[in-house]
């Protein structure tokens, strides 16, 4: 069984997840922690539950999902893991921060530690995440799917009754629609979806009621 703790972070209300199992190993997904109280909440949760972080996973390369990468690197020695197609965005995180928020990031962002790939696996504790490439919001956007628990972290590809925007740099509307069609077939209808913003949903509800699945 997975234990999932959500932390709503930064000025964009981004969802960061700490995911652990009974081995006490955990992964941190999309650490957008910007404010000190957000970083403190995550570190206290890890400490109070005696967790051992093994991976910093990034569903894509936008700054709101990566504000906390330096914090995670300094605290746990973990470098971000992301699909290679988003490497250009990851290399411009500081520029994104300045452009979108006017913030000059004092901490240098750590380099990418490992590239995720479509069909690849990420292991921790007794669990495995499968990487499903879902380009569109960004070229390297991906779902992280746990078949055993039948849940997926969707980043900004899929939200509850909506999808991620495609008008930002390297966004592609046709690609995200194709990605939605792919995951509608690839994932079981009862898969729980945990998105990068907002509340959780299911594939069944999204394919039935999300208008973007009917385009």
C-alpha cells in the first residue's frame, strides 16, 4: 500500500507529492516548494515518518513543479529525474522563474540526475512506477503510473475535467490531444489520477465527462 501526502506549493498552487510504502522508502514528485514553510512542511513530514527519499521525479520541466529542486538536493542529495525532451526547459528554470514570477532564484538549480524514458521503470521500496510519455503540455511531459495500486500522477497533462495549457514555450495542442487518446487506452478506467494542480479524479470520469477526450 502506498502512503501519499500532498503539499500544495508556491504561488501557482502546485501539487507536490511524497509517496512512500511500508519499507519507509519514498519518492518526491514535482517538488514545487518555494516558500520556507512549504520546504519545512515537507522535511518535517519526511523526518516525522522516518522516510528515506530515493528519487526526485519530475512530470515535466516547468518552474512551478521544480522550484524546490535545490531544496531537495541540499536536503537529500537527490537530483531531478525527467524525460530528456524537457531538458531545454530544465536548463532554463531560473529564466522561467524570472519571466513568470519576477523572482530571482538565489539557489542554483541542480543538474538533471537521470533521464526518464517512455516505458521505463522507477523503483523504490516494494513499488514500481512506469513512465508513460504524454507530450503536449511540454515535449517531455509524462505520467507516472503504479500498476499495483492502479494510480497515476499526471502532472499538467490531465486535470479534473480539464487539461494543461499548450500556449507556453514548446507546447503542442495536437500532441496533448493525442496523449489523452493514448492514456485513455493505456490505463484502466478505475485508475486514480493525481494531477499537478487541483483535486484527484479517475480515468472513468475523465473519459466520460472531460470535453477534451471527445475532440
